[in-house]
C-alpha cells in the first residue's frame, strides 16, 4: 500500500518547479535500506518536490520486527511504482533529472540491493551521475533541512530500529562514530517490549500511546550503562527486566501473556528508563566534544517523551537541539538531499558500486533476492519512458520487461 506523504518542508508549488527548472537542477533519491520503499525528487537548493513512502508495517507486524526476506521482496514489487509516483508528484520527467541518489549503507543487504539496482539502471539509462548515500548521515542531515543555518559541527544521534549511534559530525560528509549500542537498538527494544506487552507493531508508537495512561513509578526499571561514563548503550537487559516484571521469572509459574492491567504502567516505566539513558548519553557526547549543537534523527526521535526530555535537558545547558520533523524521522528518501552536498564535493559513484550493509559481505549474500527479476522490469521501465532513441533501442529488446503502468496498477490494488 502506498502511503504518500508530502513534505511540509518543501514550500514549493508545482508551478515553481516549472519556472525555475532552467536554473536549478533536480535529482531523484531512492531509499530502500530497511522496511520503507521511498523515492523523492529534491532540487539543488534543498526544496523537496515530492516525497513518496511505501511503508511495510503491515507485512512485518505478525513477526514483531522486520523480516529481511519479506522486506526485500516487497521492495521489488514496490520500487518502480514508488519512483513513478515521486516523479509524477514533482511534475518531473526522467530526462529533467541531473543525478540519481541512492542509499547504499547501512541496512539489510537484500533491501539495499533493490534500491541500488534501480538507481544504477536509471543512472545508466539516463546517462546521469549516480551518488551513493549513507543512511545514517542522511538521517542527521535531515535535521538541517528547511533551516537556513548550518547544523555542523554537531553531535549526531541516530535512534532507530536498527541503530542507536552517536557521531561526531564535522560536516555533511565527515562524521565519526563515537558511541553505539552493544546489543539491541533503542527502536528494536521498543518493538520487542511492545511484543512482550501484547501491543501492536511498530512498538514505538504503541508504547508511547499505552504509556500515556501509565504510572512510570510503579515498576523500577534498570538504566543500563547510565553511569559508565562511556557513550555506549545496552537495551537487552532493560527488555528482560520488563519481561520478568510483566510475567514473572522463567519457570513453571511464568505467565505466557502479560496481564492487560499492567500494560500502561510497564510501558511508562520502560519508556522512562529508555529515554533517560538516551538523553543522558546524548548530552555526555556534547560535553565530551565541547559542541553546542545536537542533531537527532531516526524513528525513535518521533517519541514525544524523548523529544520533551531532550528539549528540557538541552535548554538547561544552553545547547541547540535540532530534531528532524516527525515526517523526516523515520525512513524517507527526501533526506537523501545530502546527495547534493556529496555531488558538490565530487563524490560520484561508479556503476559497479556495491552495498555496504554494515556486515561483511562475502560473495553474494545469502538472503539477497535474485535481482534479475528487477533488471528485467527496469529494462521495460526505461524503454517505456526514455526519449533518448539509443537508450530506447538498447532496452526495448527485452520481451519479458514489464510496463511501468502495469506494476503501479498492481500495487494500487494491494498486490
Ligand atoms: P529503521 O531504519 O530501523 O527502519 P526507522 O527510522 O524507520 O528505523 O524507525 C523505525 C523504528 O522507530 C521502529 O523501531 C519504531 O518502533 C520506532 N519508533 C517509531 N515511532 C516511535 C515512537 N513514537 N516512539 C518510539 N519509537 C518509535
Ligand atoms: Mg524503517
């Protein structure tokens, strides 16, 4: 199902695009690192002309977390309709694009490969540069979008389903990891605790809702590594503490389900403990680096209790806090606007660029989908839209290629 969300930061009417197209270039950005298939058209002055996101929550909710194989198969089905929608919402013809940007790291290997294959094919077909984007740097960059002042140097804090990482960000293209989780990511902990409490996936919003009616003081929860003096995190012990408080310790008397009446208080106690650790370490990073700006992104940055606690703590220390707008906290392609900075700095990728999932990739990864299916579909796609005769003849030969409109139609019907 396409969830089409338009970025409030854009400030741009479609007519603006037409009137400025001669002077300002546009790129298409593609994001498929985890469980969102996303594409955006972004102008070189940072204006977001379209921002289309197809989330996969409904596909993963039965499992309580993202299943890599399901994610990459869904990306395969959705990527072309999402690209088509992003171009069409921006009133942009493929030939008007000056570059293709794509997330290549970090993420799920199969999911990243789908986006990269689509991006390479478009870059090749349109004869325009390919720019590879680091998803984490893009999350931090999103904090500055729509602002007219620089966000660097700053502490970058990415708190999502896959990461709880602190960075020393000197510029858009220079960041250094200074801290991270030793086990579960914060968002992963929200998702797992929600499962323990019988709350729906994704866990973050469910826990936030349940916690609103809860008393955080009823259950005492640990604050792992709070006073370690280091910038690392651990959430698996906190998750286990919730499990034991909810159902009792392992043994014949342990409950199989959490009693409903305990859920709000447990959710509130967990959220408070997690937020306290996140806020504390983020401020510690600012202190250690002597920076006065903090940039926070990732899905967990949408959490209201976290936003409020961080705002209060930052204000007390006169720190400048920049949290990405909720629209840009979770995965999206608009934040790949960072590609314009990379482009200006000369970072253009070769067509043999590979994904960097964050794990060592030896040969072809086990769970990577066979991307020959996507190659066929992309060939048909390019043949259908291109106005460059030499490209059309190169790609039109493939009889198995799929019509772009056909796949969009399938997706709209929920296929
Ligand atoms: P990923 O890159 O891992 O997919 P996202 O940036 O898309 O991460 O964020 C998804 C994660 O954010 C999920 O773990 C989800 O539970 C969490 N999340 C989303 N909204 C909230 C919220 N309001 N409070 C806490 N966590 C949240
Ligand atoms: Mg996601």
